[in-house]
């Protein structure tokens, strides 16, 4: 196996493993066993488990970015973009039977007090998604499809926070109902 393929195998395996088991509950040995590579190969590609974790978070963010691309589709009205975005997020979060939740949310509760670089990466990721949402909300406020009584950045931050809570609850209940309730209330009441 070529070196680039070994690194990719470790990364791909780690996204699934760290998301499903958690960062602290997953050892480097677990990762290399699941990837089918020698443990020494891990350290040829990653200085530490934390360094791997940062790359895994970036990989996860990139995946969410593909889902969020609809927020920048100006052929759709702002409210349509938000609806499609959350429909895609529900599909993404329920694809694994609710067991994993959001990696950023999971890592935030697990690692934000342990690994400052991880906390920074998650803070930046949440900030980026808030900015994307705020831009769409501001457009909707300008065209009158979204109420303008609350600043777009405040609404976007609240939506991100409430979404994370809905994801945690969906994970705990093994049900998509909290996610659907979030969308129903957020898009049906808050963003009118």
C-alpha cells in the first residue's frame, strides 16, 4: 500500500471510529487495527492522536460544507435554501440511526477543556456555519421573507445553538422528532 493510501485509510477509518466511539474511548491501536495498518504507520503520518483528531475534524467540516453548499445557491429564495439545508442536515444526522450525533457537538463536550487546538477548530467551524446562516437570513430580511426584528447574526447563532441541542436530543431518543421539531419551529415561527 502506498504511503498516501495508508494515511487516507487511517483518516477515513478514523472519521467513522472517532465519531461513533468518541475521541477518548478510541486508542491509536483501535484506529490502526480498524484501518488494517501497522501501528508504526500511524506515527509516520500523524505526530499525535490530537493531530489526527484535527484532520478528522477538518474532514468532517468539509463534509458538512458539501451539505451547506445549498445555502449559497442564489437561484433559490433564502427560505428555500434554509429549508433544503435543514432537510439535508436531518438526512445526514439520521443516516446512521441517530447513534453518532454531530461530531463537532460530540467533540465540543468531550474535548473542549482538554485540547485547546480542538476547541479552536470547533469554535471556528461553528463560527463559519453561523456566518453562512447569517448571510442567508440577512438576505431574507432584506427581501421581507424573514422578519427583521432580530439581527441576522443573532438569529443564526441561535439556530446553530438550537440545532446542536436538537441533535443531542435526537441522539439520546434515537428519534428524528427533535430535528423535525427544530425545523418546524425555526423555519415556521422564528424566521417568519
